[in-house]
């Protein structure tokens, strides 16, 4: 489980580029540290990595799926840093859940292989 992306990272946010940059760096580091704490260091990944992303919104407002994925760019960069791989290996499988979590959250499941099936 990773934190919900900051508002400043939304493509629709109208914030100063320095504020966006600070939010991006902080969020990337948060995701990196949480991934490391989850034990992703030292895992050998061969080939494609399927990233199953479930967005658990902080409230019942309807959100644009494309914006949620775009807001998660730094999350994916932090995961790639923790795994020690280039994020071009990622195949993203997004899902927007109806479940509401206080503060919002992003659930990540990683699988490997050609078809990326969850077992």
C-alpha cells in the first residue's frame, strides 16, 4: 500500500513548477522507501514486470482515470528505483476501486512473466 498522490502532481493542478517538483521528489522518495520496507530489494526480475495498480480514493468524488495514472508517474519511478530496474519494463494494469480509504491509497501488486498472471 502506498500513499495517494499529492494534488500538486495532478495534470489538472495549477501550481508553480517548483511546488510540483518538490511534491514529485517527496512522493517518489516516499514510494521508494515503502517499497524497500516491503522487501523489494534483491528480488531478481527477468523480463516484463506487470504492475497491478488499484486506486483507493480518499472520497466518493469521481476522478478521471487518465489523471490518476499520470499522477502516479513518481510512484512508478520510486518502485523502479527500489527494484533497481528501468521502468520501461513495467506493464501497467490500472483499476479504480469503489472502496474509499481515509486519506486515499494506492495498492500495488507486482508480477513477472510473459502474461503477468496473478497466481
